[in-house]
C-alpha cells in the first residue's frame, strides 16, 4: 500500500510541476509583474538603488530574481516567471518530503490532492509577485527548520530558522504574521491547555520571539529608510550579523522562556476566556476573509480573476458545494481539536487567522496564500486519524475536483484566440476586484506589429503602461515603430478584452507610474 501511495504522490507532484512549467504566458502579464520586470532591468543597468521593492513593506528579492533570470536567459515573460515557478516546485517537494518523513505517506498524498485540485495555487504559482514566488518557499523552510529547532535546539538550525523568517518578512511583511502567530499561539496554548512545556519547547518559543523582533526592526528600518542612506549595501549584511549574535543568546533566552511558560501553565484561567478568544479570532477572520476563502475553495472566482474564464453552471454549482464542504470540514476539525485534543497547532492556526486582519487593510486573494497552505496542512494531518469513510469520502471529492479543475486549465491552455469579457467581481460584501489586469496581451502585440505601434495612450498608466514598457524591452523591434495607438480595457464587448485604436504617428508614450494604483 505504501508503494502505491508513494507512486501517487510522485504522479501528483509531477502533474502540478508540469502545469506550472508549461503555457507560462497563457496568464496575461499583470502591471505589478511588469513593474518588477522593469525594476529587474534597472538593477542590471544601474545596480541597487534602494533596499525595498514596489512599496516599503516589500523587499527586493523579486526584482533581484528577475534580474538574475534576465541575465541568464532573456528578457521575456517566461524568464520573468520562471524563478517563482521553480521556487514553488522546490517548496512543494520540501513539504511532501517532510510530511512523508515526519508523519505518513498518506498525509503527503492528501496535501498533494488539496494542492492539485486548487486553481488558486495552480494559477498563482505562475505569477511573478513576491508573495507568489517566495511565500510558499519560505513557509516550507519555516516548517522544516522550525521543527529542527524544536527537536534539537542547535545553533545552526536556529540560524537557518531566523534567516528564513527574516528573509520572508523582508520579501513581504505579511510573512511575519506566521512566526508571530506561532509564538502567540504556543503561549495561549500553554495558558489554556494546562500542560507544562516540554524540554525543547522553550528554545522554539525563544527562536520565534527573536524572529518576530527581527521582522519588526527590519520593517521599521525599511519604513524610515534611514539605515540604507548611511550604510548602503552593508544594510543587507547587518541583519545576518545580528542573527549570529542571537544564536549565541538562544540558550539563555530559552531558560527565561521556560520559566515564563511554566508560570503561565500554572495560571488559573476560566474556560470562558478561551471560548471568547476563539470566537474573536474566527469572527475577525470571517469578517474580511471568510467569504473570500469559500469563494477560493469553490474555484470560480479564481478562474475568472486570472483567466477571465466563466465556469459552466453545473460545474460551478458542484465546486461551490464541495468548497463549502471543505470549509465546513476545516471548522469541524478545529472545533473537535479544541474540545478533545487541545493541540498547539490548532491554537497557532486560529491565532494566525485572527491576526491576518492586522496585516491586511483590505481583502486580497494573494494574502491567503500562506493561510491556504496552513489549512491544507492542518486538514491533511488530521484526516489520517479520522474514520475510513471520512478519509475516502474527502479523497473522492478531491480527486473529482482535481479532474474538473485541471481539465479546465489544460483546455484553456489549448485554446488560441479565446474570446473573453473583462469584468468586476466581489471579494466580499464591500470590496471588488477585476479580471482585466490579467488579460492575455497577445492580441495587443499582434495589433502593435500589424500597425507598427511604438507608443500608446492609455487611461491606465500603471497596469497597461508598465506592461507595454516591459514588452518594449522584451521585443526591441517595437522601439523602432513610429505609430501610436489608444489602448484601454474593454468591459463591455466579448473579444480580446482591450479597446485598440490607431492614432497615427508621432505620439510620445506616457511615462508609466512609479507606484501602483492599488497594489495590495
């Protein structure tokens, strides 16, 4: 049986990697991706001029990866997206290996089934955003190195763990929610669980505390932009020197946290406070992200957002029902764990969901990438101990979902000249998003070469202007064209999704915005 499970894991891992590696340009280039590509080109030409990325709470890892890919290959969309795709394949392999080694092959199989049936991860895994390219990788390394710190407490693994947390928080501040939730969750579990901490728990809690402290200091430095002006590129070396010093302090801090945890465990707290905390976390998450999570699990919103694909009604209803069932299964397992098992992982996950709103001013699908991985991990770990009919029932639903979703995605990949309608959709009851920003640019490029367009006029300098500027670098022949065109999104007609009108000759292109209009 174990061999069959291993073979199924290899097959699933291969199908996911194959989808990520093929038809990379089916998804249209987003303005944020184009901005990162242009920034990578600027780094190649002028070097690093600042320590942060598109906004001060993101780092330069995406731009640096873009610059490296352009130097190794060429300036095009495939090279732009390939680093993130390779990082995601590597991350998925790490998680599967860890689950198989630490838990059971069936746990790894469930995780792959969740991943392989999710249009969210299959599509977002190809997008060259810092959260899409690196967050899954850093999450996988966080799990492995954190487990090693917990079991051994060695300085080498502590250095790896703190470095991963620092780089993850530098890449995008939202990653720091993970070590913060783990630290708070373990403390809360100690308070409510009434269990004395194990001998290795204090070292893990101390490492998490240092990780949160480092992320906070780094965020303040990037926000103020003071250290960079004084130190220049030495700015990137200082955090790792700090981590080395912290590794030597770990033993002392672990002793202090051990005493603190024992005092917390001995504190008497009424059960009502635990229920109140859980309710607050659930309601906090549900207010901004709960409806969005159900929509992501039911697939329809993701397919429309990234591919402007309207899913057939029958499949949409089926996937909506199964999405609701999967979310229901998650809440069932969480409540069951709190009432009967009281594991620290449950508290960490619930606290993470509650803290997520502190990091997100508005809802966005990309901000649920780490949450989705944690939820898949949690369900997969708990399913293996459920009754057989539950395990086989969930596996059957996931397999059917996988066939439907991957069938749709491969079908869309094979469609050339697909007619679409760009449109808006609701993320929750207050906020909306549109599909126009991911429209395939191929019809525009055909129009550009047919009419020798070298300049555009547009109402959307960031999302359209940056994409056009990136393609001018990717295809130098466009720079030699002398005609101009008006280019905007078309939300009314079925077609390419763009309004294209030649303007004649001699119009200079508008300079693309240096900052996003709605970067989230």
